[in-house]
C-alpha cells in the first residue's frame, strides 16, 4: 500500500481477482478520491436501489454526497479514463440537511417500513429532535470490490469526520460533524425458515447472509436495529434460492466506532 495525494492523502491498493472461467489474474490499482461533480453518474448507479424500489429524490441525495468533499470517499481504478466509481462512502448529518427533499423522503421511508413497535419511538427520536447529532453512513459498492479495501476505507471516513470537527471553516460546520449516533441502511439475505438473525436453521443453513462483512459488526455494536422485506428486482443465485432480500437499519453510538474499526481490521486481516 502507498499513499496518494489528491488534495489530501488517500490510500491506493493493488488487488487482483481470480475466476475459474478466466486464465491468469486481473490486476487493478484502486485509489481513494474526494467526491467530485463528475462522479455523479457513477455514484447514482451505485445507489440506485438504496431505498429499494422507492421513487425518491436520488439525484438530490447524490448532490449532497458530492457537495461534501471533505468527508467522503469514492473508489476508482487508478488512471482509468472512464473514471468508473466502484465504491462510495460518506456520512451526512441528518439535521444539517433536514430541509432537503431527499432527506425528508428518506425519513418518511424509514418510518413507513419500520414495523417494530418498540423501535418506532427510537427511530422517530433519532431522525427527529436528535437529527443534528446523527450521521447517516452511506456505503455502497460493487459486489466484488476486494475486501482488503474496507478497513482503510472506513478508517478514512471516520478520520475525516474527526478532522472536520476541527478543520471546517465555521463552528456550525465543525459542530455538524460531532456525531453522537450513526444510522446505517443496508441489505442482507435472510433464510425463509430463519428464526432470529443469528445461528443456523434446522438444515444447517445460515439464518442470515451478510452481503457486507461490516454489517455483521455494526449489528453487534448497534443500540437497535430492524429489518424489512425488499421488493426491487434482485440478482439471485442457486445459493440464495432459500433466502429473501431484506433491508437492514441500524443505529450505533459514535462511541462504539473505535472498537468497530479495530474489529474491522481483525476481521479482514484474518
């Protein structure tokens, strides 16, 4: 690994991918960059099913991400003329953007899909009166992005959040990154015969398959979570024929992020 300087230090990693159908190795140099306006299409494609099949202000949501270059990262292939975006990670303050149409729609969507009567009051509080203390972690990527990129990708995000609390030009902006909670919207596959989210079914199948390894850690450290059925067209494989796609929403205290980062490194480095 070595550092690149693209306005600020970003990580570059060379990764290879093997396939039984291909002879040899595909080599790619991935680099981390600040989000910029020309990334609009690539980021929008990654976020196409972020809120399942809901019609909402996705373009405005992408604009918020790209308009916050000091906290956020896009992953591309180094020196790629097409500048394809392979991953995007950011953290948006729900209070700062509370009047944005896309954030209003996102909050309404979460309240609509939450069916857990014990969670609804906590969700309403977090996205309502406590919104100014909440960072929405947006993390989407292509399925086969090398997992070795994940620890430095999240390190970059949370380091930038910390730096922003000191380096942003106004106290209002600095304060907007002093998160007390993080909210995460993700996706899992849950077995049709699953009882609970952990362990295995009677047939020995995993109750839950995590598309993103970090979600299992977030779930372990979160204060509360809920899941709900997804309806958008999903890519299915024979291995997933007994599973159904579910949305997963988690709330985690910012004080838990340091141990999350440690565990993330341990998980990927194993």
